[in-house]
C-alpha cells in the first residue's frame, strides 16, 4: 500500500513539473489588440499578435519626429516662439503640455515634452521650425521610417493626429523603436523619469512633466517602475486605443515589446509586463559555437599554404523557446567567392549565421585561424588562366574567328564565281 502511494505521488510530481515546463513555453496571452516582442540583438520576432495589421501610429509618430529633430536641429537651446496658427490648429483633447500661443520654449524643452509627455503640439511646432518647411519635415520622417525598415508606414503629420493616409503596423513600430534606440541622444531622453520646464513668458511656475511610460516615470505610479526598462514611448488615441513601446533588458538580453489597441494605460502596461515575463520564462540561451571554434577549411589558390582555416570570432549563442525543435535550427556559412593570399591571422573572411524556424536568430564573423603568404608562381599562373578564361579574351577571339570564317567563305564564293565565268567563256 505504501509502495503504491509513493508511486502515485511520484507520478503526480512528475506531471506537475512537466506541466509547468510546458506552460512556461506557451505563448503569452495579452488583452491588447496588437502586440509584438523582438530581440534587439537580431530583430528576431519572439511573439506577435496582429503585428502586421494596419494601425494609426498616434503617439508612436513622435519617435520619428524626434529623430528628425535630433538629426537636423543643430542647437536645441534655441528658443522657439509658438506660432498662434500652429497652436490654433492643434487638437488639445489629444496629448499636450498646454503650450500657449506665442509662448517661448527651447527646442530641447519641446523635444522632451513630446517624448516624455506625449505633447503633440510640441511635435507640430518642431516640425515647422526644423527646416522652416513642414512638408520637408514630413518627407524626412518617411525617409527615416524606410531607413529603419518600416516599409508599411506612411506619415502625414508630426504630432500623431488621426489621418486615414497616415498609417503603420506594430511590426514597423518595433523596427522604428530598435532604430531609435541606436541614437544616443534619443535613448538618453526616453529613459528620464521627468523633465522640468522652467517658467516662460506665459507660465510663472516651473512645469514638471512626468514620463507617461510608467516603467520609467514614477510620479504617476510606482506599480510598474523597473530599473531594467530604459525607454521608450506611449501612444494614446481614441480611434486606436492605448499603446506603448518599451525597451528593456534581463538576463536573456535586450528586447523591444510593443502593444496597441489596449483599453487603457493599465491594460497596456500589464500586457508589457506579460511579454517581459515571457522573455524570462519562455526562452533559453543555446550555444551554437564556442569562440575560436574551427568551422571550415577553405582553399587558397595562390597561397604558399593551399588552405586557410576559418574560426569563429566570438561565441555564438541564440535565444530559443524552451521547447525548441533542434531540427528547425539551420546554420549557414557565407564567405567571399574567392579567398586569396596574403591572409593575416584573425582577418575577417566570412560569417556564420543561424536561423530558427526560418527566421535569423544570430550570426558571428568567421576569421582566419592561420596566416597564408602569397605564392608568386601560383599568382602568375592564376593571372594567366584568368586572362584566357576572361570574356574580355574569348569574346574578341570568337569575333576574330567568325570574321575569318566569313572572309574565307566570301573569298571561296568569289573564286567559285570566277571559275564559273571562265568556264562559260571557253564555250
């Protein structure tokens, strides 16, 4: 009886452990309409929900607006007077920092206001100021989107206002987020808790603008605050719902998580929490190759040594689901078509790439394990062979042979006709 009880208990424990492992590998459930989670190291998509559906970019628009300003505005301390026309055209039911007509603010204050406080009127003022031409600013926004790989995105305004002709996808917003975080000045702003706006000609008191990203800004709430989150941007529009893009790190690496279509700020932040937890529970680091591992031997046709060994420059580890299928891991080596001497030790000669389930998961440079000196004799021989096998050699030869055959045939025909005439003259 006791033995039977222990067997049942052991079986139960095994089932519980197995079930928890399976559960940790399952895709998370979020309430937002759209969601995506990507690895910043290689842009591998770790989770997605309607990420290719067309959306209004709303507040995410200001990520790109900020990049245009940072790349083209030389002096962020320059004071800008808020155009009454621009202020009158702004929708103050949308995200704003309460800028008044003719109020004087620095370009830097406006930049902080639109990134931390989602101030649309700040973005519109900067769009008119940066080039002195609003249309040129919008063109620059669309150029940056393409540079980021956001091919399903079109911008028509800088503030993120609703426009049927302005659209994006969450997949594109994630790409833009990765691109933006590579800009040091941008990354420094979006990780701030709050910004102080000094008194202006319209406001007597200092304004304190707390980051609407609750993972970073603590003035509104400390429920979501985390030192491991270092950006990025919220988005809020009645036609689109609430959204947020977040850059974060953990023991597994650095990630971008984005959601949109949430019913409110709390739901959006909770969904991001779910995706953050998924990176910790749902993935493992798998070592594909060790640093210095010999991968391939490659022929060096003009070398004193006839080959060079290729080794990995660093360890190649990739993040895969805890229940990953090894048969879906694919390794691909790429190198230049012809590797020629001289070759130095550690000279880059190729790359080892790894994909999982058809999507790139990581790569590492392949470098020379040994040096190879040039062989003068082999080099000359290869040069001669190259000449005789080059199209620049055999095409003229073919043309010359063709011309010779044609001339020979023509001369033969001419002589044949001449003999025929001579034969007729005899009679």
